[in-house]
């Protein structure tokens, strides 16, 4: 839930901040915004890739690329979160430094409402906890992922937990960024990934990553299996999960059902 102050959210930043500070604020806000868009995009793609049944659709020796995408995006997400939450110098913008800078350049009449919003959102505690969480994910999750890049079932469990933890952190950072924008909405997903976008009737609503994964699935030996000789015999010995995947994808692609 986004914590907003009713006084601040009805105002433009030019009315809240000292006039001479507006340009620096907008530049800093936009830099952090771009980093957040990148973080949200990484996690959007990660969810789609994680849901893709690569073990079945590609096989154990053809899913290295998928495994590397997962590991790379998890690591890049952790790096972005560290950049957003770690204040090392005044030259490196982070959400912590921008919050501090706003506190020093906000008009006197709005200092109290702004500080109240930060307290209600537990801004400082969340940032501090996030930094510790990043280290925890690296130590307890990512180490296991790097050891076995093929992400076998027991390793996938570590990845799934890392992804869920990253998504929770992402939601908190999105909420805190909204406070630094004084309630003015800044979309944190590209248009093609934003579920709020309404597409023309009959158009292809898939994102690029969904389109790519569908192309891989359509070319999969598993999905084409019903077209091969002796399907009825093969079907009797097929794993129920494999049959479920075949059925779902063939329906999705408008192919003959099995």
C-alpha cells in the first residue's frame, strides 16, 4: 500500500521545494526512476522465464541459456537494489541520499508532512533492512545458483525463493519512490510490460519475452510429439506433467488437441 500525505500529493514539486533546487531534484529523481524501471523490467522477465517449462520443452542439455538468463538477472537485480539503497557519497545518487537532500531543500511549511510520510512508511527501516536482505540473498541463494547453472529441481527451489524475496523488495522500493515523487505517478514498467495498457481488440498482447518463449515452445519436440507416429502408444507412457504441458500449449497455439 502506498503511504501518501494528502497535503503533498495535491502539489507540484515546484511548490514543495525551494525554487533553486528543482532542477537537481528532477535530475536525481529521474536517474532513480530509470534504475527502478530497469529493476522492475528484470523481474518481469524473470517471472516469465521462471514459469517457462524449460526442463520439459528444451531438455536438460539445452537449457543453459535459460539458466544463465535467470542467474544474470537475479545478480543484476541485486546490484540495482544495492545502488538504490546504499549511500556511499554525495556524488552517487540513491533513494537514501535523495530523501536526505529533499529534507534539506523542502520549504519549511512542508517539512513536517514530508517527515510524517517517511515515518509512516518506515522509510529508513525498510532501506536498512533491504541492504541486509540483499546480502542474505547473495549468501544463501545465489551461491547455490552459481554452483549448478542447470538449475536442477533442488537448485530451482533456491532460485524461486530468491525471486520471491526480490519481488517483495521491489514492491517496497516502488512504494518509497512514490513518496519521493510526492504522489505524482511515475510508471515503473515499460509500456509493453505494463498490464494496465489496453490493447486494440484482436491484437497480439504478448510482451517480447512471452513471444520469444512461445517461439521456443512451438519448436519443441515435446509439443510436436502428437504429430509423430505411434502417438497413442507414446501417450500411455508419458509423464502426466508432460501431457499437461503438451495439452496447454497446443490449445494455446491453436493446434489439434490431444
